[in-house]
C-alpha cells in the first residue's frame, strides 16, 4: 500500500530533494528520474526505483499502477503525494506526475564485457549534461555496449543529464575511469580506439573499423589533449565545409557512431 | 574613441540588458552575442555589431582592437566597461570579455536563393535553444544554405541559441515561415523535401537525394505532425537498435545531413 505524504517537512521529502545536488547523490549513491515515459522505459530495461513518488490524481493510471506494483514487489516504497511536493522535488515549474529514486549504477571498467557489443562510446571531460544525455540516446540507438566517462565529466546522474537521455540512461552501461586506467584496460584485450580530432586529415569514412570500436570524443571546448590523441589507434575528422570548423561533441559522436554502424550493417 | 560606461543606471546598459528577453528583442530588432571567438567569427562572416561592450582590461587585445575598429568604422559604438556591467548584461557568472549588439537578420522565404546550396535544413516547432544552435553548427559544417524555422520555434536570437551555435548563427541564413507558406514557396521551384520520421520503414541510406535537398525535423517531443509528414517527398528513418527508439532532434538532423553530404562528395 502506498503511503501518503503531504508535508514539505517530511524527512523523506527533504532527503530526496537533496539528490538534485551532486554531493548528496554521491553520499546517498542515489539519483532522480522523472516522468512516466522515462520511468516506464527504465522498468522495461529492468531498472526499478527504490522509491517512487506519484501525484494522487495519477494513481489510477495503468502505467503508474504497474510502476507502483513493481516497486512494492521489490520491497521498495511507493509514495502518493501532492503536485506541490513533486514540484519541490523536481525543481520544475511543471513537474511530471511520477518521480523515482534509483540506486546509482556506474561500473568500474573491469566489470565491462567488451565483447558484448561492437561499438563503445567514450567521452573525456565532457561538461554539458545535455550532451551527455544525447550521447546516451545515440548509444542506445546504435547498439553501443555503453558509455565510458574519462577524467572529470559532468555527472551522468544529474537531473539534467537524466532528462536529456530520455530513458537511454537506463539501457546503457556506464563506466568511469581515469585516462591511464582506461588505456591499461583497453590494451588488455581487443579493441580499436578511434579519436575524433580537428588536428588530422583522415576522413572518418576512410577506415574500415574493427570491432569492438571505441569512439572517443573530447571536451567541448578543448577537444582531446594531444597526449591522449597520440594514444589513439586512429584519429579521424568529419568533413567541415563551413567557417566555424567544429561540430557539437554529441553530434560528432553520433555521425561517427552511425558510420561504424553503417559499415557493419552493409558488410 | 570608445566611450566609458561604469554606471549600472546608464540607459544604454539598461536597454541592452533587456535584450535577454524575447519581447524586447522583437521590439528593438536586435540581439546579443558574447565572447571574443564568436564575435570574431561573426566579423569574419561580415557581421559587425552595432554596439560592442568590452572589459577595460581586454582593451589591448589585438582581436578586441580589430572588433572595435570594425564597429567604429561602420559608425557603431564601442563601449569600454567593467566586468560587473558585462556580468549584468550577459547574465553569466563568468562573463566573456566582449559582448556585441547585432541587428536581427531573419529573412522571409522569398529572399532565399535555393540554388545557392545543395542542402537546406528545416526545423518545425523546435523548442530547445541548444538544439537550434547545434543545428546551425551542423548547417555550417555541411555547407547548408541556411536554416528555415517553421511555425513556433525557439528564438534563434536567444542568448542560449546564439551560445550553442558557437558562431555558426552568423554564417547561416535564417528564415522563418508558417507551414502553408513554406510549402507554397518550396513547390514554386526545384527541391526535394525529406522528413525524418519514426513512422516509416524507409532507411535513410536508401534514397539517392536530389539537390537542393530540404531536410525536415519536427518538434523534440511530438515529431512531425502527420499532415506535414504527408506533404514530404520522402520520409526516412535512421536504424535504431535500442529500446528508446528515438534520437535527439539535432543528432537526427546531423546524421541525415552528413548522409546527403557524403552522397554528394562520393558521387
């Protein structure tokens, strides 16, 4: 049976609200996701929240009932609450009708099975949560094994990144690593590391990519550090006919990932 | 000679600050862009601000001096000011050292020369300024003729869209139109209208695209309205292997635009 919370001062409300801050996500090892569509996609990918909040007026919605049953079936807690409290929890003027609290699930590199997928996405010092979420969606679409975050990236469990991923966060494996550890792990098995760089003349459609292909994009403003670029098996670049001479990092990753996918499906 | 402004109450500061709001941009027919890199790229594309604000400590920077000379050479005004006022104008905690006020330059469709480029990008009811700016960067990279905005899109001259475009706003032609006017204009000359849709089985790599190709992407949440999709010459879709079954709108546009560009350069 869902319990009802209508008081802002409720300790659970207070603790969940703190999850909008990175420090508290790290301490609690939990994060927030909102929206019926995203929570349902997460459930379909096997990710059930530990706690679910839903607006009283949406209690009868069939998807809300499925979510509540799944949460309670796993020993989690379902909380019926008010729009005002959902607004307070989500920080949005127009809050979604459901909000879930999930255990974080970033893995160490050693837990990845590189043979499980032909494409892996790797981002270094990515700063923008929208870009991170967008890259997760692309990873889902191209059948990537997951996203490996190198050095200090934006938090993939931030509210903004979760939103931008539109549920793909839950279908993708996420690992974090410092660069030397990533390179040591990468070289301990098969895999081709392909860096996207403006400092190369190699057209991205030139090479035939070998599986598993690790596609590496650098920081939005700086690109890849030269020392990192030097450790790639290949550096490639999309043709750029314009004056600005750069692409958004998530766009470059997607154009590259579709090239690799297209080579595979036409081979 | 630059004039100096150090008072928040200065009328010019007040009026420029209002440009962060859409209503005032429309009234004044002006918008803001910030940052030495973006203002320099704009200048190289022939776009000179009517007014430029720069921090006193960057007055000696060669690019700032070039910008100031260009503005004054066109009869515009250069204003040396404080970091605090730049912060107030830009709304950023860490303001750029230069900020320009530009005349808006969106065109009616009739002013476009469709034969001037083989690819045109078209977005309908796009809501996210980051997506709009990202699409402008992609348009610059693939040599698009410009971006046509259909129905109620986010303002391309909003501070967020200008930022996300990384200067590409100034290299791209922008036009706005309601859908019936766009279709009437499109059908008055050559051009293939290709819509991206989830409701089709046509793989985006199947067709050979005809120039000029007009690539159409719909609203982030709803996609294209069925009635609009029905007026396209082709509907196509990228393969999606995952569970989420959608791509970010700016990513879909980029993957599609590179397909068209690749067909042209390998033909």
